[in-house]
């Protein structure tokens, strides 16, 4: 399952990430689900958040990527571009 949370700027902080994760987590809890783990690239703001949250964060090693996450990111970007261009997505 891929969930996207908009961050207002490219210069986001650990606090911005934590607020976004809290919002996503609250939406899941409202529907009776519990987040137990998620994967991330090795950004420094993510490692700071890992210490503060009760969610297991699977952070990839330096200079490596999570292939599943990379594919999902590409899919979300493609859908956003298609929506903005008015092209139907199949």
C-alpha cells in the first residue's frame, strides 16, 4: 500500500516528516488499522524520526535504495503528471 503525504517544501525538517507520519498514522487508526513498519531511503531526517516514533522504520543503507519504494515513487509521479496533463490513466 502506498500513501503519499505532501510536504510543503524541499527543505523539510524532521518535525515536518513526523507531523506527516502522525497524520497518516491517525488516518489508519481511524479505520482500525495499525502501522507496524515502513521502508525509507537513508535521509537524515528519517533517521531522526525513527528514534521518536513507535513505528519500525526499515531504512536502507547509504547509497542504496529500496527497490519497491523506488517503483512506487515512480508510479505516483507518473500518475500525478498524467493527471496534471489531463491524460487518462489505464
